[in-house]
C-alpha cells in the first residue's frame, strides 16, 4: 500500500464513520505515524502516536 493509498483508506473510514480496528505495519521511518497524524489534524481528531518504551532503571 502506498502512502497515498493509506491516506485514501483512512479518509474513507472517517468519512463513512467506520469504527474498526486497523493495524498499520511497516518498517520504522516510512511515515506511518506521519500519515495518521496528518489525517487526524485534517479531521480534528485527537491523535496519540506510539511512544518508544522507556529504558528500565536497574539498581536505582
């Protein structure tokens, strides 16, 4: 799926108010979160992107 295809897919879900779970998978750095963030801003939807895990503190 190209970035344009992903954007069109997400646009369609939102316009039709289809509330389904969607997994977006791919290697790091290809823009998955950026596309979702862009769509969320266009539709004024709160977006909470993935956050990398915090390192464990051992012996502190």
